[in-house]
C-alpha cells in the first residue's frame, strides 16, 4: 500500500514537496518514481530513482524537481521548486516492491492534486 501526501494549491515560483510511503510485507523496494497527469492528457513519468540512487527526469522538470528516497522509511520524495502553472496535475507515486523469491509488484499511490496559480 502506498500513501502519498503533499497536495496543495501554490502560486507560481513557489515550492512544494510530495511524499509517498510504502507499507506492507515486502522485502525491499526497487525503483521508485513520480508520474503526473494533467486533465485531458496522458500520465507521464517525470522523475525516477533506482534502488542505487540514480535519478532521471523529464526535461521539463530538470533543474526544478528533485526526487530522493529514504530506504529506512520506505519513502520517496519529490521536491518541486519554481513551480509553473503548467505543472498543475495529479501526481502519482509508483514503486517496484520486491517480495523476494522473484515476486515483484508495481504499486501506485492514490494521486495527489497540485495546482499552481499564475
């Protein structure tokens, strides 16, 4: 189960941090990521972090968003700075849960709404 939080209404150029915590009887967490989906658009991967800490970003958020993880807390973060109105969307966390013995589960958070006003 994933619990995401951090939704909010902010003004342009402000910051917001999203948090997503996994709970359950998994052995470990592999990759973690954040997606977003604006109204009428597809869900896009915007930030990804491997189990080794390597990160990758969608070009439109590079330099403004930072993904990080705390393995001890089973948590992934998305720090969003210099927000723009075009960042308005529902944000979803996504994690690859490892249950051992080759069993894995891709789990989605419930989605948090971020609205950026101009």
